């Protein structure tokens, strides 16, 4: 071999050796570590630094060491998927910016105090992040933003007091979130927004005492929520919003004392609910409304002493019910079928509930029940047929040692042998004396005797009590043989707190001793109303009295009273009246002390009891008056009054017309008016107010202006001005005064005048006849006022039986009616409502009343024998004021 060849061979050998060394470094398992294919286990090696890790590693476990700094230790591990650093001494999360492929990171039990931003690479592949048992107090906002593929986040056993809003906005793939054993005290609204795929949320062992409305908004897939061991005080619909998919909810070991009605409306899919170890006191009929799919309900270790008859009416699919360690003895002792709707219930636990007796119908409806636990109850008696409805019952846990083995309990011996496993029943007799300590399964028929249980002989009675006074409820009981009895008073299925009770023992009429308990309720208030029951017990059992209702009666008191109302015609009247009392008083209305309501007759009145309102629509003046609201209940009646005033604009009932009168006549000017309040009326002549005088005076509340002996200076323009608070109106009439006209008559005409005079004297001096005389004279004057005296012809008034009377050719026929009586006399007169006379077919009038008068006998002597006059006066009473008509007739002239 040549020298050159030997050098070449040496060089090649050297290269191969270097490559071998390099490959050995890349593939050699680290010292003290164990390797298996791509898995390197360096745990529990007491390491203080990270050894050289080969690049081919996929899973690396360096947990349970003393590492406190791993900076850049894993930068070259491009294939690393799983990194376990549990139980070391790390103070912060390692910088993993170069490890984009890592999917699982475990950092349990280190000294990490915060989760800061910048630790995780963008689009990190981490799916599981475990940070349990550190000292984390702060999570910076945005610290988890790059963990978009995260599916499991565990932060249990840290010191987290609060979480920043929008912390989980980028965790769309997160399915499990655990925050147990932290120091959270409030869950803010929308805190978990963004976790649309979360299925499990665990918040056990925190200090949570306030869950804001909408705290779980955004959850669409959560089926498990654990909130055990917190300080939650109530369950409300507001913070339950968003839990539509919830299947399991655990709330044990909290301070829950209230469950708002409707809280479960959004949790209709719930199947398991744990409310044990809380402070619930009552289960109402709607407490668990909407939980139609619930299968397991745990209510153990509460203070439940009251269960409504329909408390479990919504849980037809319930299979397991636990009511251990509560105070619901009366539910089993006195109620009938409180669990009757639980037809699918399989296991039922009532251990340690102070139950002393079992009612015959206590377990009605439990047809599917297979196991019942009654241990820890000092049961003395079980009524016959109490277990008959539980046809599938095979396991009955019963360990009472106080059973009253009288003849009423013999039935259970046979039932136990046929239905259930006897080894689970360890109950023993306590009475009669010869059976004390004997197992119930060995009870014989000849051992039984009469029952010494209490018997209630006087039950509390339902009655009324007046607020502010005292009320007494009496309960008496006896037993055979008679022994000491204890009385307990209950109200609304709960014990009466701090009762005032007087008890004594007396002898009945047959000499049997009886014990009596009197419950005294001083200074009764509304809070004292309810159903009261007496529970009597002795060493051998307990007996319940019937329930007596105590109604508290209070005098009615107005909450709203009607007030005086003033409206205009056509408007709506509203009167308000409301009163309270116990029982609620009845409201009634009166008008002017009676029941006559014009608005009711015309169907304009409405009473709305629900709104305490009294309505009158389209108000009229007839509705005015005093309206009385009366509130009445058994305690008494109170009344409140209000005055209704209806305002109406002033108006004229009749149209004023022009008048003509001959000097010396009497004239009546009418101004018939209406309005509310009554208008003030004022007369003016030519703009000057008219005042009373010897010839001028007013009548009918100034609606009539009467002028006696009219003179020429009375002629002029007369105004009638009416005013009330709604306005002023005027009407005008013109009075014309004609000069007197001389009338020449022959002897025959004089005879007629004498006849009239005689008749008037005979009838009397009534003002009506005076007006008739003036009326006649004025007609006669008007008939000839236009005829010169020197050419005037004598006019005769001739009436015969066959011919109609001949009237004056002017307007005497009109003036012989009621025109001058002051009631209006135009050819088209108007009625009271303004209806023209020419439409008389629309208005009904009563017929006129007429009487005829003949001259007195002394007058006949002065008349020719052929002249026999008569006078007829007619009064029409159908108009206001009445109208008078005058006519005279004679059989011969």
C-alpha cells in the first residue's frame, strides 16, 4: 500500500468514527433515564437540571424532580407531543414558543403563581393543560388566547380569586374545565362566554356566594356542573340561563335555603340533582317544576319540615329519592299520598326523620318501589295497609325498638314473611310489657292488647279572630291507660315558634281523665292567620288532630277614596275606590243614598271591580249628586262620599220672539233657560239693566219679566243675558207699544162688556181673569187700530150653534190663545226641547183641561132673554209654564 493510500484510508476511518459519535449522541438514552422507543422517562431521578434529551423523543416525563428552571431545555425537541413536569419547583410556565407540536402539558404541583401572556405559541397544538396544585393567583387577560385547540384545562387546588372577563373567548374546543379548590367568590355574567363545546365544568370547594345572572350564558353542550362545597344561598332562574343541556347538577354542601319558582324552566333535561347538606326548609308544589326527566334527587341533610301535597307532582320519571336526616315526620304521619305521583320510584330513603307513626296512605302510589330505608326513626305504630301499594317492595330497612305491638299491628307479621327480606328488619316491640324486646317478626296474636296511643277528644275549631285581640285554640286528648302526654302545636304544616300554651288535666263526665292544651295567640295580626293543628304524643305513639283555620278579620281601610269631580256634559266621569281588609271587603256604590242611577238605566255606567273604578260615560246633568263608596266585610263597613258636578253651557229653552202690546196692557217677556250651574240671568233694555219697579217685576227665577200697564217708554230692545262658568249667551226680543184706540160700541156691545164684567166678578179677582180682560181689550184694540174713528164700523161677534164663530180679521185668533200669557205664541212655537209646533207629531202633549162658566143669576136679569152667554177657559198642562185660552159663546144675539 502506498503512503497516499494509507492516508486516505485513515481519513475515511476518522470520518466514520466522527459520524458514529454524532449518531450515538443523537440516539443515546439520557443518563439515569429510561427510554422505550420514543418515550423517555426521567421521573423521580432527583434531577436539578434537564439532561440532554434526544431529538427523537415524542413523550417526555421529568416529573417528581427538583427542577426550577427549564429555559430553552426543549427548544430542539421538534417531535415532542407530551411533556410532564409534575411535582417540580418551577415558578413559571416554561417558554414553549418553539414547541408548536406539543399536545399535552402537565405542570401539577409546582410553585407557579400566575399564568402570563407569551408562554404559548400561536396556533398552539396543546389539547390538555394540567396546572393543578400550584399557587396560581392571577391569570392575565389574553393568557389563553393562543390555546385555540385546548380541550382539557385543569386548574384545581390553586389560589385563584377571580377570572378576567372574556378569558375563554378563543377556547371553542374546550370540553372540560376544572377549577375545584380555589378561592372564587363570584361568577360574573358572561364569564364563560365562548365555551360553546364545553361538556363538564367543575367548581367545587370554592367560596362562591354570588352567581350573577347570565353567568353560564354561551353553554350549549354542558351536561355536568359541579358547584358543591360553596356558599351559594339560593337558586334562581337568572343564573341558570344557558344550562339547557345540563344532565347532572351537584349543589351539595352549600347554604341554599330558597329555590325560586321557575328556576328549572331552562333545565328540562336534568336527570340527576344533588341538593344534600343545605338549608332547605320546605318543598312547595312548584319547587321542582319543569324537572320532568329527573331520575335521581338527593335532599338528604336539610331542614325540610314541610312538603306540599303536590311537591313531587312533576317527577313522574324519578327513580331514586333520598330524604335522609330531615324533619318530615308529619309528612308520613298525617298526609295522604304525598308521594303518589312517583310511580317509577325504585329506591326511597327516609332514614332519621323523627317518624313515630306511619299513616295508612303515606306511601300511596309507590307501585314500583323496590327498596325503602326507614332506619333511625323511633317508629311506634304502622297503620294497617300502609305498605299495600308497594307491591314490588323487597328491601325494607326498619330498626325501631319502640313499636307498639297492639292488635292493630298483627297484620305486619304476615306481610313481612310474604313480601320482604326479613334479615333487613330488626324492629322490636316496646309494649305490651310481655312483648318488650321481642322482634316484630316473632309477634304472636295472643300477645296483642288495646292501644295506649293518645286519642283526641276535642279538636281545634275554625273561627274568626279580630286583629289586635287574643285568640284561643283548644285541644283535648286522653289515652287508656292514661299517662303523660305531650302537646305540639303546628301552623301551616310547621311548628308554632315560641307558643303561649296553657295545659291542665281534668275529668270528663264519665270520669275519664283528659289532658287539655290551650294555644293563646295574643294581639293577633295577619301573620297569625293559617291552619292550626294539635299533635299529641306519648311513649306509645302520636295522634294528629284535624286542622282548624284561623281567619284574621280586620276592619276595612280605604286605599283609594273617590274625590269630588266636576266635568262637562258629554265627558267621562271616573271615581276611584279601593279598600283592603281581611277578608277583602266588598265594594258597593250608592247615589244620593239610594240605588237609582240614571246612568245605569241608560247603560252609561260601568263598574270595574278589578281596577276599583266607577265609570259614567257621556255625563248628563241628571247624573249630578253625591256618590257613596261602601267597603264591607265581616268586621264592619266604611263609607266615603264624593260629589259629582256636571257643567252645562248656558242655553235657551225657547226662542224669544218680538212682542206687540197696546198701551195699558200687561206684557210678559219670557227667557226660558237651562245650564249647570244655573246661569245668572240679567235683563237689559236698550243696553241698560232692567230693575224691579211698581210696574216691572220678575218671576220664575227671573225667567219672566212682567210689565203691568205697559207705556210707550216700555217699547224697545230687550236683551236676556245668561252666564255661568262655561260662558255667556244673549237673546233679544223687540217690544212695540201701540197707542190706545177708542172703540165705539152700541148698546148690544155694551151688554157683552157687562156680561164679561159680571162673570169676572163672579169667578173672583184672580190674576188670570185680569190678564184675560186685558187680553180681550188688546185684541179688540188691535182689530180697529188702523181704522179712523170717524169711519169705524161696529163689529159684532156672533156665535150660533150652526155657524162657526166669526173671528176678527187681523190676528185676533192668534192673540186669543196663550200668546199674552208670557209663554211664547208665534205661529211656530217650540216645545221644552226646542221642537217646533209644526212638528207636533213628534211630541206628545197631554190634552187641555177646559171648564165652562155661565154668568151668575144676577147678571141674567140685566140681559135680554134671548142672550144666554157662556165662557170657557182651557188650561194646557203639558207645557211649561201652562197656557191658557179664552173663548165666549152665546146661543142667540
